[in-house]
C-alpha cells in the first residue's frame, strides 16, 4: 500500500512575523522557512508504517511555488520515497490545495493520506478534512495514535476531555496532532541520498483543477499590544493588586 | 438570510461555545436556526430553544449521529445548506473536524476561527499564532465558518424557539467510535472558566503539577491548564494544552506557573483580562505580557500565594 503525505512550506515556528506597514500582507522576505511541524510528524508516521513492513511506498506532495522543492527534499531525507510538486505561483487556499491533492490521489491511489492537523502560518486546520470529503473517504483528525489493520485503520484522536478512538474503513485521511510521534532528524547521508530521489513536477492546469481563490485577505494588522511587564515584589503585593487594582479576586 | 448554528452537545446539555456561536450568528445574518443532531438529544434541543436569538431549532435524531462523527453530519448538513446563508459552529475539536468537511462537500472555502463579524461576507481571523489579524472576505454564496468562542459574548437564556424534527440522512458506515478515555473533572471547563491556573515544564513532574497547582486552583475556583512542554512530558492530559495548537482561553485571570511564554503558548492566552506570571527567570518572555510578574521559585511562591489568599 501507498501512503501519501502532503507537506507545506511555512515560516519557521521560531520566527515572529511582522505585518507590512501598509497592511497589505505579512513580510516574508528573508524569513527562515521550514516544513510545517505537523507535516514532519506526518512524514515520520508514514515512514514508520513503511519500516513496519505495512506500506510499500511513501509519497510526499507539496503545492506551491518552485521553492517548495526544499520541503519535499526534507521529506525525502526523512524517508519518503518520492515526491510530487504541484507548482503554482498564485497563493493556494486550503480548498484549492485539497482539490489538487484529490487529483494527485486519483492518480496515485494511496491507501492512507496523512496530513498535518494545521499549518502554523495560516492556522486554518481544514485541508485534511476537505480532502477526505472530496474523496468521499472517512477522516481521523488530530491523531495521537494510528494503528493499521486489515482494511481498517484505528485512529486515536485528541478531543475535548481526553481521547477518542475511531475505526475507519480504508482508504482514509488522517491528520496529525503533536503527540503522534517525535520526528527523527535528517542525517547527512540521508540528505545526500534525498537529492537523488525522484521529484516530479506537475501543475494545477495539468491536473485540471481550478485554484482561483474564494477568499480575499486584506487589512493585515497586529493585535493590540498588552501593556504588561510590571513586577510585584512578593506574594502579599500580588494578592493586594489582584484584589484592589485588578479586582479579579474576592 | 438565515443562519444555521450546528450545536455540539452531550444529548442533555449544550457544550461551551454554542451560545457564543449563536451571538456570532446574529451578527452575521437575519434569523438564527440551531441544528441539534444526535440520538435521544431532545433535552439538548430544548436547551438550544431557550437561547436568546434563536428562532427555530432543528432536531435530527438517528443512532448514526450519536458519536458526532464528521462523515455523517457533514453529509446531513450538505442537504440543509442550500436553505442557509451561513453555517457556523464553535471552533472546538468537534467544529474543526466537521465544518471543513462540509465546506468541501458544497464547494465553499470555509473560514476558521473568526473573532469578529464585519458584515455578511466579511470576517476577521487570527493567523500566525495570533500575531496577525486579517480581514477575510468570501465570494462564496454560502459561508461556512468556525467561531472562536472567547471573542463573542454568550447568548443568554430566556428564548422560546419552536423545535422542528428534520429527517435523518443515510448512515455512511465508514467510521465508528470504538473507544473513549474521557476524564470527568469537577473543575470548570478550561475554555469557559473565569480563572485558569496553568503549569509548564517548570513544574518538574506530574506529581508536582498536581500537588502544587491544585490547592491554588481549588482556592480560585479555577480550571487547570498546561503548556505543551508540560503535556508532552506527561504532567497533564492533552486537552489541558493552552496555545496555538491547543485551546484558546480568555479568562478574567490567567496564572502561568513555570511557563516561559513561547509565542505558541501566548497565542492561547494573551487575550486574558489579567495575566499573572510566576517564573524564576526575570527575563522569561511571559513577564512581558504579564500584568503582574512574580520572580521567584514556584515551589515557594505558589504555596505562599495559597496561604496569602486564605486557602
Ligand atoms: C498571510 C497570508 C496571506 C494570504 N494571502 C492569500 C492571498 O492573497 N490569496 C490567496 O489565494 N490565499 C492567500 N492565503 C491563503 C494561504 O496560502 C492558504 O490558506 C494556505 O496555503 C493553506 O492554508 P493552511 O495551510 O492553513 O491549511 P491547513 O488546513 O491548516 O493545512 C493542514 C495540512 O494540509 C496540508 N497542506 C496545506 N497546504 C498545503 C500545500 N500547499 N501543499 C501540501 N500540503 C498542504 C499539510 O499537510 C498541512 O499540514 C494567505 C495566507 C496567509 C497566511
Ligand atoms: C508546531 C508547534 C506547536 C506548538 N503549540 C504549542 C501550544 O499550543 N501551546 C504551548 O504551550 N506550546 C506550544 N508549542 C511549544 C512552545 O514552542 C514551547 O516549547 C512551550 O510552550 C514551552 O513550554 P514551557 O513554557 O512549559 O517550558 P519552558 O520553555 O522550558 O519554560 C519553563 C519555564 O519555567 C521556569 N521555571 C523552571 N523552574 C522553575 C521554578 N522552580 N520556579 C519558577 N519558574 C521555574 C523557567 O524559568 C522557564 O521560563 C508548540 C511548538 C511547536 C513547534
């Protein structure tokens, strides 16, 4: 069976973004980029499924500009077997990404798709669920454990109040939560090997997908700053301030 | 224009977030309807009918809606959607699981975690861990939204909407719940609590987490929360995680104990009214957002605080 893993190139999670002064967007020039952390977890899970002898092939897919090849090379270095870039220079919104991934899945026929639960730039938390809907397949979102069985997959999900385990009929789409696994680091030999692994490029037009945006984004702004930073000397002062100044305790 | 709010419930009661979603619905459009789908959930439907601003409750009962699974619910919603201008749910794991699936089924680009409604097609949502707010305009005829509950007031009780039964859709039978480990807590629900006490890696162990923080939470009537580091280390359960990829809270008082204040954590709590930080490192970023920073060892400061509060 094949496992397909969509990977998104995003701003590194350590970077604090700045809004452009005219409010037209976020300044991404010369900012450190990385593979979305949830997608590294997804690649790791797929590679472990292959190492366990259950999957035969792990395919990484990214949708976006040519630089997304970097993210795909990272996925290949982590153990994916081959990669597909759906190249597009216009900003792709989650619905468009889901449609592109659906078109790729129609060709590749993976038994399992593992997405990240959310991309840490746009924080949409949508793509996996939309892909599952478009493929008319079940979804196991926010996974902290994935166990493959005969024609089924059991997914333990992080939900309100604790955990829920669902059994899904394969093929299915899973999205990763933080505690699914701890991704390995790419070793230098594997980074070298990844350069020789196959990376195929296609396009929305070739896949016959309309990626026109449905949403427009404007008026980017930073939320009001908190005027924090005050220190209290001791517990007595803290309690007095909470009672008399902030009035949040009785 | 009619708006449909999808209610999350446990058959008897509505979950936190539904009343806030009803408020957002009122801002987005004209009449508000609420869908309560489940099995034996007429009590939850009655609760929805009491919410102010609700004109009608749709009650859809079938065993295959009992688990709240997205596959069957999204299919049902797709058949109801043409009658509505907006469909929305609170941005909880339930709503986040369901609404994008619905969006794709009806070819609508959903908008996640809105924090303001500026017009029928215009919304504001946070991106980049809450460091940026952006206005989003939709060109889709129907809007599919999730709502950040902390950004809207809860609709009050006192309404008397009619309850109307709607026929169930088919059971797709592709997903079923086979296990649940739900921890019942006596404490207030994290996202709805007036006070939240959160512990981080500085707690050192799960035992310390409980031993040190519980007396303080008891005294303040608080919910317990945690940083990702504390959850990953097993000090606290996963649904205690506050932050960009956990829960978003905005209590009156947030007490961060042994938490450094990484941007991912701040994303989940920086809209709290008053923030207290207890951290031995005076340069920890949490102090920059805290209204009251106490620099010191938490193992001394927290018990002393409980004592000072007269616990
Ligand atoms: C600042 C900003 C400005 C924007 N401006 C515009 C604009 O002007 N016009 C416009 O059309 N759109 C714009 N967008 C939309 C943005 O590009 C999309 O929302 C984004 O590509 C997909 O959302 P997401 O990654 O949060 O999805 P999520 O649903 O959070 O992603 C979940 C998972 O889906 C998979 N995935 C998502 N995207 C990809 C991908 N590209 N390739 C492979 N896998 C993927 C990954 O597994 C990921 O973990 C803007 C977004 C931002 C943050
Ligand atoms: C994709 C991604 C998503 C993430 N999502 C989240 C999220 O949703 N929520 C979240 O919280 N994090 C999240 N993180 C993790 C985040 O980046 C930080 O690693 C995490 O918040 C750190 O937790 P902490 O503050 O408990 O630990 P640390 O950063 O290690 O801080 C511990 C603090 O405790 C203090 N301390 C230690 N001992 C004592 C003592 N005896 N007395 C007083 N103070 C003491 C120290 O001075 C220090 O400041 C995410 C990271 C990634 C990559």
